[in-house]
C-alpha cells in the first residue's frame, strides 16, 4: 500500500480505534472508581493517620500565617523563676495569693482567673502551723492559733474582686462537694448538649471557702490531639452528668457582667457558646479552635514585680488577668503548632485573645462533605481523562488542579478563618491517578505478552521453530536476498467503514474475520507476514528460510486468498439477507513482485521488527494500487511473471510507467493455475 494511502486510511480509522481504546479501558476505570469509593469510606471513618495529615496541614497554615499579636486584652501574672526565687518554692502562702488578688483588683482588672487549683488548706496558715510545728510552747501555739487563717484571708480577697477559680478534671469519680455551683448558670438552646461534650468522671475542686467567695469556677483542663499538640480546647465539660464551663469562657462570662452562659445546638451538634450576647463558634462537640499568635513576652508580668509595686495600674486596668506559671519546674508547658513548650496559662490567654479579637477559626459542619466531594471530583477527573489524554497531559492537569485546591484552602484560612482539609482531595486524586497508571501499565504488559504469543499466528511455523533454535536471529541486522513480496488491500474500505459507523465493534470483528483466512493462506504456503496496516497485509517468501519457488508460492497464496474471500463474501451475503440489511461486498487488490531485498531485524535496540526493505517492496505496493485502475484482482511484476510462466495463466497488461520509476514496467494479471499435463 502506498504511503499516502496508508496515512489516509489511518485517519479514517482513528475514530474507531480511539473509541475501541476507550471501551477497552473499562477495567482501569472500574479500579479507579473502586479506589475512590474506598478512599471516601476511609475519609468518612476518619482514621488516625488521615487525622494527623489534616492537623499537620492546619499547623502549616498557622505557622505560615500566625495571628498578629497586638495590644492584648489579656495579662498573665506569671509565677516565673524569678518570682519563685523571691518568694520560695511552690505552693506559696495563701496570704501572698490574697495580696496578688488585691493588687490586681485595685489596679482595675476586669476579672481575674486562676490557672491553679487550691484543693487543700494552706500549710503555712498560722492556725495550721500551731498544730503542726514541733517543739512549740503552749504560749507560742496559742498565739499562732489566734492569728487570722490565710485561707479565709484569701477568700476575703477573692470576694472583693471578680475572680474565677480553676478546677481540674479527674479520671475517677469524686464526691459532689459542698454546694452545687449556684454561680454557674448555663442555658441550653436547641436541646441538651451534655452528650456531645468531653467529660470527666470527677473533678478536683478548690476549698469550699474559696469557691463560695469566687464569682465563678472553670476547668483549666486541656485535651491534646492524638499527637499531643494543643490546637483546640473544650469550652465546657460534662462532669458527673452536669455541664461545667472551661476557665476561659467562665472568665469571659464574669468579665462581661456575669449573665448566663448559653450553649447553642442545632441538627449537626453544638454550633457555639453565647457569652454577653455574642456567639462563639465551636466544633460540634464544643471544642474551640485557637488561632495562635507567636509567644509574646509582653503578655507576662512577673508576680514579683506586681508585689514590689513595679507594675503601673494601666497594665492591668480593664484587662482580663490570668494567674499561672511559666516556670519549667512546675511542669505546665504544652506543645502547640507554633511553640513546643508554651505555658498552659498562655494557651488560655490565646483562647481569650482569639475570641476578643474576632479572629476565630472554624471548621464548618459541612467541611467533611465538601472535602469528600472535592476528592470525588478530582478522582473522577482522573478516571475520565487519563485514558483519553494519556498520563503526561493528565499529570500536568492534575498538578494545576492540585495547585488550585491547595491555594483555595489557604485562601479560605487566610481570609475567612475556615479550616478545610485539602490534603484528602489531593491524596484521593493522586491515588486514583496512580491506580489508573498502574492498571494501564499492567494491561499494556499483558497485551505485550499476548502479542508476543500471537506472533506464531503471523509467521510460518518453520520461522517460529527457527527463532526458537536460533535466538541470534532476533539481533539487529539484515541480509540481501531474492524475495517475492505480496501486498493486499481492501478496496473501498471507506464505504465499508462508514456502514459500521454506529457499531465499531462489528467493524473490528469483520476485519478479524477477513484477515484471518487471508493470513492462513499466506502461512500455509510458507510465507512470512511482515505486518498488518489496518485492512492491508504485507507478506514475503524466501526469508528467513530458503524457498526456491518463492514466486510460485506467492502466486498460489494470492489465488487462495481470492477463493477464501469469495467464500467469506458469500456467507456475509447470506447473513445480510437473513437480517434484512444491505450487503456491501468485499474486494481486495493484490500486488506481487520479486527481486532483491534487504531482510532482517530493523529498528532500534529497544524495538525492532523482522521486515523487508527495498525497491522490490515499493513496486509490490504500487502494483496493488494499480489493481483498481486495471480492474483486475491480482497484478504481478515482470520478474515474478518470468519465474511462474508456464504454471499460471497470465494476461499481459502492457508496459506501464509507475510513479517514482524512470523505466516502464511490464505488468501481468494473474488469472489462475494452468492445468499441467498428466
């Protein structure tokens, strides 16, 4: 077949081949859909590894853009190393604690919260010392016993200011204690929320005398994430079947006038806490995302400076004051996204700053659904486009979509304070992409094995056996031999293909049905099928094994091909009549030429074919084209006619000038086998 015709027919068949490729990739697509479904199920169950990836992403957001630290509404009275050196080891006397409250209250603090619990009587109180110090005379014991109780003094100081005492959750149930916390009113909007809140079986309380004097009490317990890092804190807890507020939210309630704290619930869970008429959004279980700023020493005022009068009242006036410790020895340092050793009291300060600055972070209740949808969308894009566009274009498109997804998550965090997990959609898209690539690779490897096995159907059995015995034939290289070359092509293939426009699979079946008997005719005569070119076949004789009568074998094969085609066409005509459809007969043109060729393994070290090259091959292709012009099914060249003369019926077609050749070529029409005398 000439090169131009080959390109034309390849273009005509491209649509059918691409559709066939699309349908044949159903298995990779099914695998991709299975992986996507599995990932969706995993995402919904939210296993620990996926949660860690999500939290690591949110940490990266905070590290890259922490909350800007400006003038803070919160001040920390710090029990630091210098204060411990001045006033001695912890715990300090309650008289000193009373003085801290008094000094802060007189300076105009809006409210004072303790990140400390006082569960036992002051061991340094004079009445306690009178009973515990050894070797005291009765007179000295009586004098000490008559001194004021420091716990009472501390309670008096607490009653004189707006103070919130801290409590700590315990893993074991504890007695209810005195009182029922009447100063902690909590309203439920939309339904009871106790079942959603983190809970402790018990709680470590302060001395009753202290809690009765306080304006409020709140839990300072902090629940870390599975990796131990503090990112969220509960704003309330369930304690023994009762809802109790966290220290930060209770301090804010007291500072804003002491109105009731309200917990709002909707169909998705807890939507937020209402304090002073303002809704503070939370997770469905009441946990609050902290928008951390970097550690700021300006938040901290050493207690020793307050006691020694070195702190101007302006530093405390109108501010929320937290009393806690940054001292390493007191072991209240916690890991956060920005700091691996942040004092626990500073975490409570960051909670309050996040609320009061209006920079709250929120992971919406619909975030999970949006993330699953985004993952499904990216996965489906991969499933649809990888088989159509190929790996590299889709890889480029996937990289662009990944960049858009990543920056969209970053934009929502930076501008709206919304936390969306863009890691999952990216992981889903990548996993589906890799699945498709692997499935396609596996499928191609399987097809290659099948093709290798199928070569035995395209080559004469003698050639297959010789290749088994002589593997050296598979090396690159060629030799010059006299060959007879045959080209066969279907006439009017365009019209035939158009008749199968709506059923490309039937066209493929027809081509297989046609090429199989034609190929069998070639192989039975010892020919080697060089290649298939759509509906065209190229074959040759006398290589790789010697065949002295190669021209005669090719002529016999051509006539046999015609007979097999007639039998096939008769069967097709009967089938068309039975089905009530029009019958398009098949016609083939065959060109045969003999002469010297270079034959052997041609190509590269990576891929080669056993093929023939040379002018003899080109002329055989031209002869096949001329069969339509002369209206005969088989045309042979002069050298072929010379070799088979006397054994076959030949009609001379004259001397014909063939495109690409200077000298005319005498051509002959092959009619049949001449009967031989008995």
